[in-house]
C-alpha cells in the first residue's frame, strides 16, 4: 500500500540500549568474559587512514 508521508513526526522517544537487554541475557555474559579488542588490531590494515567515510566500529559489527 502506497502512502504519502506528509505527516510530521511530533514525538521523540529516548531509549537506553542497556535497558533493552535483560541483566541475565547470554550476550551480557559473553561480553563480560571475552575481550573483543583483538578485532580492531586484525582489521586495521583493511581500513584507509586518510580517505573515505568514517567507519562503524568493527567490534560493533562483529558483535
């Protein structure tokens, strides 16, 4: 169904991502016990230092 988007958004909702994931979720446990900082060192040669758009954090992409 095709609709025109003439209506303006009049409301904002601020959400904390930390509040969306339960405290006992498996991913919180994984994040607590595994250091993912090695990913940055592994992918650094694949990124250009002085050209292109700013990248998304590779650790975020991996997770």
